[in-house]
């Protein structure tokens, strides 16, 4: 069986004691009961908890078939969505098949840049293009505009009949403009269950369909999430690393550590950090309390942010994401002249140096007053990412409840929208 995630907490020594951890038990147990007994705020959005077990063969087969059908007729697939409706797929594809991004899989609808859209359409003009449009509400402005623009572009290319098998919608079963469009035009569609919010939807067709189009083994991803779920069913902090992570964050917050930096020593994990930021930012940031979720790409950002982390304001803690077996390898060659004085590394893998960079960074930042944890992923695989997604989702649910907030809503996101709609003159705004 594939190996699972591990959590290294040695660099919390002196910042968190076993008594501190013990003191979180009542909060942790309350949060656990809120989730498992489905009695806490937001309990109507707990569909993600058993999803890895409950996702049925029929849905997986439908996703695989839709992906195969799209791949057959297209060499470019535009995935349209924002927030939880794109970050999980983007993160997984960037990590496992980064070469597919902007070669075969293009993302749109996550910004409002006319320049971006113009350049995208330009790249697509000589390609065979299909669209996957994803929006749970079916009314979000950014993806709605992108869908209208790209659909119009496809209509000119293929005509409205030729368009039909090139569009797949992922949206609510009944409500929203996208559901109406899908039903009226007869597009293939997938439902997002009512009880799963956007940022917890990576293991639904929202994440799985674009991943399958990129050739990722979605069954392996689901298996990873299933395994991780089994390890997070009780409050034992020795075995349930999701809860341990949530408890540690909560203690550090109460000790004045108000910013968490998630850093991976692999630039392809950049979008995992982005997915994580949304998950924790939207799940915890309410009621005047929050841990600000920031991220860095190391070792790149050690040369820009490293100084601040080492010696700036001591309100930080860090979580490192490390892949133990990093995929393709590249050896540092021997050089007769050794003018760069690197022969002491000749014959070593670049990833070996990277691991040492992580070890050195964790120790240096700890000594500089920044407590840190490391999540180890055994390998760069769909299984490992399935474990990671579930690990963080469960931790975010628990952590939100430990903060005495509803981890599953995001009322604050509406504020800018209302003002923007008024500025744009939207009818009824
Ligand atoms: O977590 C959430 O629910 C949100 O951040 C959404 O993911 C995001 O706003 C996109 O929403 P929708 O899928 O409805 O277009």
C-alpha cells in the first residue's frame, strides 16, 4: 500500500508544550462533535467529509467518459471557474502534469483581465477547443463573463450545433444561470451536491473532471483521500495529524502567531498553496479572528522573503510541504576545472540539495523565533495529493470550529460584489 502523510513537529519545541496540547482537548472534542454529530454551525455543508467513501463508480465512470470524449475532439480544453471551482484542479494538474498547462489545459474565468482573455483567444484560434465551465452558484461574474466570451468564440468556429458536444457544465443540480443554460442547450452536465461548498469540492466533478482531462488517475486521488479519512476519525493526536495540525495552529494563534506561511520546496506546488489559502482564509477569517494564510515558494523566496522570516516581526509560524520522492531526477555533473567550486556536490541529485535546503531553513527559522511544522508527502502522485487535500480539509473544518466560527460559509465575499454590481449598474443592485 502507498505510504501516507507524516507531520514533523520537532521545531515546535519550546513554543508549544504537551500541556498546551492537552488544554486544547475540550475545544477539539467540541469541534469534533460538531462535525461528526452534524450539529455545529454550517452542518448543512458536511458532504465533503464522507465523500471519498461515498463517491460512486457511476460518477467516476461518467467523469472518465466525459474526459475521454473531450480529449477525442480537442487539443485545447478551457477550464472556466474561480476560487474553489478551479484551484483544486489547477493545483493537482500543476503538481502532476505541469506540461499540460497552457499546452492542453487552459484556465479562464479566475480574473477580470481583458488582456489575459485576448491573449488566450489568440492562442486558441488554430486549435480544436472545448470548454469545461464550473460554478456551483452558476452566477459568479468572473466565470460567467469568461464563459460568454469563450462560448461566443467557439460558436464562430463551430456553429451552435457543433458547439454542443464541446461544452461540459459543472454546477448546482437545480438552481442558477449555468444550470438553466446547460438544460436549455442540452450540454453534458455534472451536479455539485448541495452539501459541499466550493473550497471543499476538489473531490467532486469540480476537481476530478479537469484532472481526468489532463490524464491524472482520479481513482488514485480518491483512494488517497479515503486512506487519510480513515486516520482522522477520532481525537487521538498521536495518530490524527489533521487534528494535531489544527490544534497546533490554534495554540500558536493564541500565543500571538497570527500569520502562517505555507512553503513548498517545489515550484510546481505553488497552486497547492493557493488552494490551501482559500480553504483556510475563507473557513477561519470571520468575527474579527484569523490566521493570515500566506505562502512562499522555496528556495526561490528564501532570496526575497527569507530575511523577513528570519528577523522580522515574530508573529509568524511556518508549515513546509515536502515531497519525499520528488519525481524526475537531475544529477550535478563533475567538472574538471571546478571553477565554480561545486565539485563537492558532483554526483549528487539536485533534490538532495533541496532536501538539505529544507532542513537548514527549518532549523534556522526555528532558531530565529519562527516555530515550524513539516508535512511530508511520500511521493509526487495523485494518491499523495488525495491524502493532502483530505488532511487539510479536515483540519480546516476542525480549526474553524475551534475558532468558534462557521467554517463553511463566506458571507464577507459578498461585500465587494454588491458594490461592484452597483458601480456596473446591474439591474436590481
Ligand atoms: O468556497 C466558496 O464557496 C467560494 O469561494 C467559491 O469557490 C467561489 O466564490 C466560486 O463560486 P462558484 O463556484 O459559485 O462560482
